[in-house]
C-alpha cells in the first residue's frame, strides 16, 4: 500500500449492514491506522425488500456516519453513503430513500434478478442456464443505468464470483460484449463512476470486478470517472486490494480516482 499516498476506499459496510461486523467508529479507527485519506460507508439497502426495519437501518446508519464524520474531522474524510440494491425494481421507493437524507455517495448495485435470490445464496449453478441468467443480469444493470440516480456502478461482474466459487465456472466477459459495451457507454454518458471492486481478490476467483480490459474499454468509450472500493464487511478488510484497483485504473489510462461529496465528484490523483 505504501506505493500510493492517496488511499481512499469508497465501498465499505458497517454493522448497519445485515452482513457487516464492525461499528462505524471502529471502522474509522481502522481506516486511520491504515493511513487512509477518505472512507465511504455504504451500508446495504435492498430496495426490492425495503420495509420499516430497512427504513430504521438507513436512518441509523446515516446518523452514525454523521457522528463519525465530525469526530474524525481533520484526520479522516468520512463520507456518508448507501449501497442501493435493485433500485430500478422499485424506483418510487428508491427515490424516497434518496430524498430522506443528504448522502455523499450513492452506489447502484444488482445482487439479484427480479423476484429471485441474491446470486450469493445460489449454491449450485449447474442446472441453471448461465448464459441467459447473465444476459438478464446485464440487462438489469442497463435498466438501472437508464434510471441513473446514483454515483457509482458497483461490481459489474458480481455473479462471476459465485459462478466460480460454487461451480468452478470462469465466465469470459467478452461473450457479453454488446451488453457490456452498452453498459459502459451509458455509465460514461451519465458521468457515473465505474467501480473497481476489490472484494474478489479475497475470494476464490481472485480477480477485480471488473478487470483491466473492461476498465480500458470504459476509457475507450468515453468513461471519465472510476472509483475504488474494498467492499469490506470487516475492519481488517478496509482498503485491502485498493492498491491493485488503483494500478488497474492507472494502467487503463485514468490519472485519478473519484470520491463524492454531497454527490459531487472530487478527483483524487493516483500517486
Ligand atoms: Zn454489493
Ligand atoms: Zn457492498
């Protein structure tokens, strides 16, 4: 990590996420100890399963992050984010959630197809038509992008990690090139940041999401903003793989990674 000065992590989860483990303040202390300049907390909010407890969670997360923001002022830039899952499945609810607080960063994600379970919970893909599932997945990313009220497109190849860990299926993204190109083109056009998500480096697939060739293609198609995130669900995973993600951004031709404050992009030089 010491080859870069400006380490930032734009995708992390606290215990306000159902699958998070550490408090916001504990995560901030860990981030300071690791020498980060900025951290965004982006707790889960699955829009297609949003209810009263989801609403409480969003509020709780927001206020804990707001407190941490002022407690760590001058030491660590703390950004108040949210990871919206499946916002396009219920746009009205998504807009209501976004209007409820002044977020710095909104991440847009698709973890599951409509009325289906999160890819994470699928234990066996062998009886599933993978090609059509993935094609549906990419179509849902496109639908989400057409809505477009978010700042960062999360983990573009999210299902790939589970196809690999469950059934040893290694997907070639080029088989989906027309759809992926359309996704990258729309992301660029809407000035949404393409996330380079490092969680896969801690998983059997051992790859970034997406990989270098896709980040390069994004640049070719006019992409201007990239963001880097560990997707840490534990304090010890904060910034893990960020260096690799920054190297890929640099190699793809980006001089900066992006953070968002009050939903406005701020470019941070990769150096
Ligand atoms: Zn996610
Ligand atoms: Zn996440």
